């Protein structure tokens, strides 16, 4: 049973990452990128974590 679950999870993860990337035109004169991330987490002993990471 354990081997079946592991096999199915490997199969499904392979299917999720097997998407083909679409061709987009490349702009060579624009090097600016914008983005970032926001996250939060909980832990033991009433631990709370909040993070923000901007990127320019």
C-alpha cells in the first residue's frame, strides 16, 4: 500500500510539472523586474511569524 501511494504521488507530481512553456517575445532593453512575497507562519509556544520581501 505504501509503494502504491508513493508511486501515485510521483506520477501526479510529474504530471503537474510537465506543462509546456509558452513562447513570449523577449525585450532586451528592459531589465527592471518587480515582485516579492508575503508569508506567515505559526509555531509552538505561541510563536507567530509575519514576513514581507519586496523585490525591485
